[in-house]
């Protein structure tokens, strides 16, 4: 009888968490654009590396956002229906650290390219992961001006951490930490795991930024889609 009750509660909680995650996909699916200054005159293989790094960074940020939504939904469900917060830790171990979808976001569309001196790249996709890319590129340039940073690696690590916190869902998890304590859902372990998910592609993007293929400090995002351009969910 005890085993049956535990199984039933697990099934119900999983269903409720899934519904809460689905509700949040409305904000996840908001579309927007990313614009970055750049210029031509580079080998084709380097341009290919740039587009690959942007696409992989964008999708990695989307995977982290979905994973964080699962964690937040689980915490909120437990806070409302589950045991006291001191029991959250073992239950949190059953939530995957990253999304199981390789490309959870809409396709990243190259909307416009002008390769002059300078020109620009314009991309269309889901706004939240585009905002993480923008914040990372902007922030690493700002931190490069500060001589207190001991190395470019430290600069990029902090820029990535700051960019990840631009996701509203991660900010909400941080607020719950303040309410329930820093051990909530092994939050530091989740955070390290999410940063590790982002780091390879974002490091590659940062290297290409340093080489001048793009000017990361000029990156901007907008909710306004370029007129006449195809939506990522079309075609």
C-alpha cells in the first residue's frame, strides 16, 4: 500500500510539473532579432565557424532555459503541494540538468547581412536565448576595460555567468533561494552544470569576436521582427 501511494504521488507531481513547464513556453516562444556589427574579408571557413558558434550558443541557451523551467516548476510544485523545504534536495535529483532536446528553440534565421566596414549581421529567433548571446558579447567587452580581471578566461567566465542570469527563470530560482536557503535543489550544482552546457560554444563565439569577425559590444536585441522576413517557424 505504501509503495502504491508513493507511485501515485510521483505520477501526479510529474504531470503537474509538466503542465507548469508547458505554461511557461509562451514566454519562451517570443520571437525577436539580434543585430551585431561585422565585416567581410575573412576566409569562408571562419565565417562558417561564426555562424555555427552563434547557432550552437543560441540553442545551448535555449536548453538551459528549458532545464531551469523544469527546476523552477518542481520547486514551485513542492512549495505548494509537497513536503517541507528541507526535503526538497533528494526530490530535485530526479529532474534532468539540461533539456533532452538537441535544438529546443526555433531555427535561427539569418535575416540580413551587410559586409562592409563596418557592416552587420541580423538574426531572427527566440528572444530569450538571443538575449543571452547579446548580454555575453556586450559584457565581455565591458569587463575587458576593467584591469581588475586577472585573465581573459576570468572575464569570459563572469560574462557568461552574468548573461545566464538574464534568463527570467534563473532569476526566479535565485529569489526562491533567498526564501528557502542556498541549498535549494543543489542550486550551485545546477548552476555549474548549466554554465558547462553553455561554455564551449560561447567560448568559440568569444574567440571570433576577439578576432574581429563581429563587434560584440555592438550587439543589440529587439522584439521587433524585420519587416518582410520569414518567421523561424515558417517554411
